[in-house]
């Protein structure tokens, strides 16, 4: 995802570099060699620079000061986003936004340092976005957009998108050690060296954790980054290598009935062999030129990825003898390139900005498989496919300043998907292979009106899409039963619109309100007994979001985000079903207050996620979940900084996730009480109160 530049009259003011990225960016700016720090709009975007009420750039003080239980929690800096976990910490987060249970990333596009994180046709779930390779301390900026209104945003961005950038230079090298509850330990070392306009940056992270689970998680993670950058703020390039590897044992969601009866501890497991391992290596490069003819950017990347996951969500429902554990695998190489150009122009004598670009992503999936297992030993093959798919995209967007008060843009995006599936399972594999293609044109529109310097109103509309697992686009027979199976479209269209308002009387106060609507031609729905998502009926969503950012004192900053939404399937419901979208988030409230002065930095963060329907009839609803986290840092001197993070400060017994479906335990099989399965809530509890302490030494 690329964010277009603005015309010179709309460029961010100089103070924004410090406000957004802190002293490290200021130092890098003085050295003139940081190509990655390119600002789209000030703070959370600003009057005169934003294209909607739902886009912004998060201040570095905000996302770095907040305590983070997991690396992926950093995306909660995007207003309205909730990131939880329903399995082991080596697995991708569970995301919620704008009336979606996004599973592991469907309809929420994430990039890190210009590389896409979401995985199409993934072994576990469409759009799988695993951020566990992220090193939060290296993140220089978090930029976000919500809604399908922008020509630069493509696959998986219907609900929103987030772009996370890495530093090219650090103020000083440092080493940090963190230890905490449940055998948590982490070592991070990072530093950079600059000679003239050339900079090397390196970082390595080692982490282990057992978690509060009765079956220890035994997480083992290794992470490394190496970057070379050269140039100035107007022209330069960088090359970055990353490597990540982890393995873990997971406690998956369990039936609430067993916890209520006392048969299973709250943090207990029904299958101690669940878990997985994953690894990711990448090499990427960026080049940019900001000259009198406009801004030009080009980037390319290559990623190697391996994934093995053992899960068990229904226990003995389908196989009363060996159990229902299954293995999901993914082996792929990903290649991609993208280029963009933005230039000032005139339309009928009016100042404008024309931006255009092209993108390509190719996934070469050597194996995407599903296997029945017992204690991680394969019993049989359900699916084993080799997949190749390419997504080609071009876009253009024209911005016009009609007057000092009015401006608007129109854009058009074109996407073409080509795919080839080779089924290698001997019985039904040959039936479930094939080639195909799909394409879509997506028009975009936006209008902004500034009646006063402190107020701005927006109207946005656009068409977007998400891709489906291409195995579903060529399927002919159900791989378990052999019965005929319905094919699904490879690309699914979505239409959205919103009206918004931004109030920004000065640089210390920003408030936004957005009223939005989004319709999908096909909903991706979580299926409990498969542990993945499948295409479902058409749907529509609408909601209201509000944000407040207020620096009410030199040392104090307040942030409040509130979101309410309504999600329903469209049309007449099938017999026995309703039109509620199960697990669609309905109410989210997030608030944080930060203190930073002298040697002290402290942050208190509250997150509330309200009840939501767990079935399509709204007969079963989840419970609300409230989480309070606290973090503090104290600089003993110029070299030593001590830290304290307390997670779930109030000790609440909420759940990170709740699903409603049928399962059967070994005891229920033995007693003959299982029948066709017992419908119940299946939960993954929030972690209890835990403490982590850290010490950072700067060299």
C-alpha cells in the first residue's frame, strides 16, 4: 500500500517530523539519509491535507509508549482496531474493525516496510496477516486508511489498511533485556552506523514465553533485521533483509461448558499437542526521487515463507477414535514490485495533483495442505495443492483544488488476477485443479470542504475488493465426501461510502467523526469445525466512528476512540438461519492517557469490546471484554532506562475470542451424551494480570 504525496502547498509543516517520529527521526533528518520517513499528513492527518476523516498518521509517541503484550498489538494505534489472540502467540493475531471479525486479516491490509503481510490462498485462512516478525521498537510510523475510497489501496483493504515503516537510523545503539510473568524473557539489541550519506542498521531479537496456560506455550522466537540505506531526503535508496523463526505449543479455544462445570481449568487445554512453527525471510529494496518533476518511488521484494499449524477445535466430534486434530501447511515464495509517480498539474487552470502507479504480486505456493492428524502424526491427506497466482494492478488518481475551501479527487483502479491450482491429493485432487482469471475496475471519489480554518467536511465513496482462496474458484468436489462443491468468485466486490468531519483548531487538538456504510457481494465467514473462513452470503454494514486527540498540557496527552456498527446479511435467510453476521463487532471504546516529561514516560490504556451476536439468529451473544494496561519508563541517566508494563491491570476475566459451534469431548463420547455434537460457546480467555520489567542500556 502506497500513500500518494501532496502538492507543495499541502506538504506537512517542519514540526511534524518531530511530532510524528520523535528524536530519532530528527537526528536522522539532520544527517539527511532517511528515505523511509515520508509523511503523508500531520499527526492523524490534518485540515487541508487529509482526503477523509478516516485516514491518518499516528504519532510515534502514541504507538511506542503503549504497552504491547504481543508485536501485533501495535495496530491498535489505528482507531477502532482491536487485536486479540485465540491460540498460541506464534500464530497471527485476531483482528476486529468496522463491524468485522477479520479473523487473521481478511479485509484489513497490512504492510511492513512496503511489503504486504496478508497471505492469499493461505493454509489457515484467507488474508492471514502474521505480525510476529515485527520488532515494534524499529517502527518509525503507522499510517492508516479505512474504507475503499483510495486508488492506491488494493486487496484486503475494504475495512481498512495500515502501513508500518521501519527506521533507517537510530539515535544510539542499545541493548534491552525484559523478563516477566509466566517465564517471559526477551533480548533485543539494535544499532546503526552512518558514514557520510551511508547507513547500516542491524537488530536481533530473541524471545521465549510459557504464558499462563496449564500446558506451557514454550514459545521460542528469533528475529533479525539488517538494512543499508544511502542518499538524502530528496533522493536515495535502501536494501533490507529480515529473518524470523518461531515455534510454540498452543492452547486453542475450549468449550465454556467444561470450565463452568469444573472439568477443565480456565487456562486448560484439551489437546496438549496443538501448536506450530513458522519462518519468514525477506529481501526488499526501495528507491525514490523527489525532484522538480514530481515524486517517484519504486520498490521490490522477495519473501520465503513456511508455516505448519496443528489445531483441534471440535475434539472428537468428527473422529471419535483418533480425534479431530488437523495440520495446515503453507510453503511459498512471494515476489512483488510497485512503482508510483506524483506530480503537480493544472486542470482548467486549477491546481491539482496527479498520482499513478502499478503493482504486481506473485505467490508461488509449493504446498498448501490440510491433513488429519493425531498428536501431530499424519493420518491422512484431505488436500495438498500447488498454487501459482499473480495479481497485476494499475491505478490513477487526480486531485483538484477548486478553491481555498473546496478540493476533490477522482480515481480508478484496475486489478487482474491469474491463478493455477494443481491438486495433488490422489482421489479428488485432479478434480479440484484448474486455471482461471478474474478482474475488476474500482472507481474512487472524494470531496473536502473547509468552511473555516478549524473545520473540514468530507464525502467519500468507492469500490474495492477482497480476493478469495483460489482453490475455491476451481473446486469441483468436496475433498472429504466427494460430493459436488460450488465454486466461488476469485475477486469479491465491495462498495462503500462515508461522510466525515474533522475539527482541528490548533496542533494540540484533533477530533473526527465518520458515518460510513459498506456492502460486500460475499462475506467471509469463520467455520468452527474447519478453523478457517469460507465465502458466505452478501452483507451490508454501517457505523459511526469518533476520535479525539488532545494534548491538554505540555506533558499530558489524551486519546479516545469510539465505534459503533451494525452488520447484517442481505436478503432472505435460509431456513433455520438469521441475518446477523456472527462475531461482527458492534461496539468498541479505546482510551489512553500518556504522560511524558523529564525522565518519566507513562501510559494507561483502556480497551472495551462490547457484546456481539455469536449466531445468525442473535440467540447467543458474547460477553463484553474490558482490558486495562499500564506502562512506564524511567531514564535513570543518559544510558540506562528502566521499564515496567502491567497487562490486564484490573485482573478481569474476559475472553479474547468467543465462538459458538458444536463440539464433542472424549468424556462426552464415552458417556454417550455427544450425539451430533454439543452447541456451546468456545472461548480463549484473556491472559490474567502479568508484569514485565525491562532495562535498556544505550551505548
